[in-house]
């Protein structure tokens, strides 16, 4: 039996999604944490992660599905204009971790496995990995370890 603890929205950190449709790179999504009374250590906005271009296009359907569940629709964005949405903590952690893990990757099959693994993570696990990736001396090592755990080398490649 698992215990699900919901945080009071008044005590949760404040996250935002910044969306821009650029003519040169296409869609650009970024996750930021805003200063709030619940995060007194922040004096200014903190960049969590971002994804754009080819890597975003490979997982865009997953991201859009998660955003739609949160009531955020990105259809019909004007070019060169930045739009900001407030995100709940769970979605911000999941998307932030996904963006950080996928940004340097190139192999489509591996990207799919990592995206599926991050989507399947619980809130605590995603928060752990994102915290490790943001606050360690060598964050690339942390992200490589996460990718290593999520990629199954024996899984058949899609034809």
C-alpha cells in the first residue's frame, strides 16, 4: 500500500514553462523556478532545463500529452513570441528531468527508452534525480548514470 501525500499549493515551489516558437529552431520549451516565499534561497529565477529542435520533436507528443493533462494547450503559437505558463511541481520535476536527460542524446531508440523511464518515475524519484543533476559537481555523470539505468541494451530496436 502506498501513501500519496499532496502538498498544499501554498507551500509548493513555483515553476513556470516558457514556450517560444522560433523560426530558426522551431519550438523551444524551458522550465524555470521562480522565487517565492516557499523557496527563500532563490533570489532570482533559476533555470531548470530546456529542450528544442530535433530532440524535442522526437518526444514532443509525450510532452504535449503531459501538458494537455495539466490544461496547457500549445496549439497556434505566434512566431517569435514567448508565452509563460505556471506548472505544478510534479510536472515541472518530470519535464525538467526529461529535458536535461534528453538534451545531449542522439540515438532515437535510447531517447525513447529514457523518456518512457522518466514518465514512469514517481515524484520522489524524479525529484531525487533532478536534484542530483542540478546540485552535484559533475552533473553530466549523474545524467549518464540515469541514462545507463533506463536504457535496456537487450531491447529490440524498432524497424
